[in-house]
């Protein structure tokens, strides 16, 4: 080796291998990277997704595909800009695709730098035609239909309270609201809605006027446009492709975007390319409060639906369930107009093609019981029953996590992995292992995951007409039997009644189970009068020969605080006996007061618990409690007794007679 002028050995940097053989190790096995800068190197790490639409005949020019892709991107951004338009100031914000934090990568990703306005080729940019406000001078970056991995990065980098748990799920916080706020939900009462929707006593629909809706919409849009970036999801509702709805969700949090990515149906690349204008749009500005001086506002939270505009606005709550249930309400309006029954139910299918519907409110076991490893899961919460059979409205499951264990619910446990959103759970700060028994944040801890995370999910989520209709009630009084077979009139009576107990934490302000009635097992979400859904259910059950069942998943041997919750394995055995047809041939006896047909024995279930009177030590207290519950049923049903169901109203009388008699 040659010596440099300062006496140190000079390092050779060129020449063949032979020069380096004597004692110097030189690894030239790989070529140097094709990058001049670190940004360029980072751009090589991620390759762009190729468009999946095949080139049509006549578009063989090498530039044709790129131009059509460019035009598609432009139209897509134009559509998003139109969605975000203020109604009074300008046509829409300047929108550009990509993360504002990655401006240096814009060239590599094919998106323009917002600062390059003078450049002739801002392909993925849409500028409004009128510019009269400060917001029109800035760019809003659109993070469009990001993948779960990209949304994880966004959440962990920018949203406090976001962590990856030991199983790979994303733990998030929903802020001050850890449940829905039904008292803050509003529906625009225009002429059409006044005629069609259910208003008044018992109805979930609290009115607002068009002007107030537009005030809140403006507030939400202004907030979203003031941000550097917004998340936009274009997705579908309803697996029945003939009757699916296109939805656009515009939100400010990666948590909300990932939640809806999981809960709605995920479009293919081809479907996204031809998505066009959505049928319904959600503006989720949940971090920003509504103005309490605005007419109809009773708190800083407002969840507003305008059926005529096909829009929903969320202010003052970050609880993601508001989006899911808001869309469910919209489906309860749109589907019956097509002669399709929308249902708050779980749904699964046996190997013989027998379909079961599970009705029940949160905490009744609907998600748990419809997730059965011996049967294919069609869905856990929201369904449609049309003339072609049943279909899931959603693309995911939203399971309660409190006291979750691998032993009790293995399918749900195993679904909590990469891509799943875990809401408001508590975990070990070092190992990141979740403690599902910890209620420090809320008892309403939840997991939202794509339905395909359940190994026996039926994809596509559609099935034939149901064989069994199972009504689940969590009876806090402990007097309803674990299972009863219902005739058609009784099924209607209990469907309209929707008796259950609100379990702690599902809605704000509820601290312990209390008896309640929720029409159609989902009064918080229905739009039309309950009797309209009941008449449709009766018609379909009669037409397709389905059997009705009432299953109590609540207390036995005493009321809440005295008796015990019926064991889940027993309830599973009861459900198995319904599926297998065993209960169709069982011996039955009639209970007093409610007149329910109860089986005398079921394989694997202690016979003494089948008749609730056997499990109460104080028989007098049992009878007193039974009559008290019967009185509550009667009082609740008064509001429905004046409605005609069916053409001549005879069904109304039949249904009334099917209630408790005492």
C-alpha cells in the first residue's frame, strides 16, 4: 500500500480484486443502490400499487392507461372536494392526495408538492373555482382508503393513546365518550320525514330542522377543511350486490378510518375505480364540539342525520360506534322502501344450509352466540332479509371485550390481531398485553375487526331464508325461562316489545343493568314505526316457514343481585338444540302469565333450570316478580296497541292476545 504525505497508509478505493487479496477483506457481492439521496432511497422502498382496471380495446397507446388513471384520480379528488364544499363560501377545498408530512416524497409517489402551484402537471390536484376565504388558500391532504398498515403508522405517529398491543391489534382511545349518546342524536324533520318516520313517545328520532343541520354541517366541514389532512373512506354497505349502498366517510382520525375500514364492506381496486358519487356521506368532526347556542342542541355533542341530503354530521364525540349505528339507522330507512327488512340481528348458517337470526340488544349475547365454530358466520349485528334470502349489511364485527377470555370465546380472542381496533382497553405498559377484566376507562371496551378474521365466516356474507328466528333477552328479573318456543303472534309480540336489560357502559349514564324495552330489539336505530318492521317480519316468517324462539341469557334463581347469570355453556346447548331441530320434537308445557311453551328437557342442560320457578327458593317472590314484569310488558305495549298491522288490523288483536294474561 502506498503512503500518503502525512505518513499514514493510503486507502485504495479502486482496482481489481487482486489488489485487495493480501489481508484486506472486500465484499463486492452486491451492486450499490440506485439512489443518489436518502429520500430517493426511501422512495425505492415502497412501490406504487398498479391500477387493476384492464386497458380497454383501442387504448393500446403506451400513454393511454396513464392518462385514464390520471383522469380517474382527478375525478376522484373532484368528488372529495365537492363532498367537503362549504355551502356558502366556495365549491370545495384544494385537495391533494398524500400525507403532508411526506412532502419530500411527493415526486417519488407521483403526487405533486402543494408548493408547486406554478407547475403545469398537478395531476392529483383539484382547485376550487371560487376563492373567497382563507381556507381556500390552503391545501387539504386526502388520505384515501389507506390500508391498515398505513393507518397504524398515522395513528401511532399523530394520535395520543394509540399503541400496538402484544397480539398486534391497535389500541385506541375514544376520548370522553366511551359509548353512544342517543339523547344527542337528531334527524331532520322535513315534509317527507314527518310523514314516513316514527316520531313521538318511544321513538329514537328527535327532530331538528334543515337550517340547524346545515349550521352543524358547515361547522363540521369548516373544521375538517382547517386540518392539514383528512381521511376519506369510500366503501359499501350490504353484501347483496343488487341492494348495496355506497358510503363515503370523511374523518380526522386514523382510528375512525381504520374502524370504518373494518366495519364497512371493503371495495376491490376495480370497484373503487368506478365508485363515483357516494349514496351517503358521513362528516366526522368528532373532536370539535357543536355550538350549544344552536337551536335543538342540548350538549356539546350532536349526531345529525339528513335523509334528504343523504348526509350525517358528527360533532363532539369521538366514539366510533356513532358512525356504525348512524349508517344502520339509514339502512332502516332505505331498505324497507325496497321491500327489504333491515334487522338488528346476528346471523349464522349450519352445514345443511339452515340459517338462524339472533335478535338482541348489546350485552344479550348476540355477537357471542352467532359466533359459533360449528356454523358459518354470516354476520354478528346488522342484516337484511330480502326475497333472495339474508345478507350482512357490514364487512366486520364489533365485539364487546369486557372479561373476554380465550377459553370462553376463542374466535373473538383470535380475531384480535394486526388490523383490529381495540377501543378503550387497558394493557401492561411494558408487555402491551391487554387486561380484558380492567374497566378503568370503561366497561364498554370493544374490538372491531374484518369479518374474515373469523375463520368460519361465510364470504360473501349472504345466505338462504332463515329457519329459526331467535329473540335474545337479558332478563334482569330472572323470571323468563332459558328457552321458549313461540307461535307467530308471540314472536311478533316479543319482537315489538324488545325486552332486555341495558348492560353497564353501553350507553352514557347507565351504571348497572336495568329493565328496558327497545322496539324490534333496536329502537335506538329504527326509523319507521316498529309495527312496520313487525308486519314485514311476520310476512317473511310465514312465507318461508321460520320458527320463533325466546331465549333468556340473563338471570336465573332470582333477580339481578340475587340470582346468577345463566351459564354460557347452557345457553350454547339450548341454541344447539334449536339448530339441530331437537327442540321441534321436544315435550312442552305452558307457563303461567306469559303463556310460554317451555321444553321439559334438553340434552346437556339441567332440567330444573328450564322452568324458572324451580330455581327460586322464595316462590312468593318469584310470582310477585313475574307479575311485576308482566305489568311492565303490558304498560310498554300500550303505545303500539292503536296501530293496525297488516291490511285489516286483525294481526294487531292476535299479537295483543299473545302477550301476558293476568
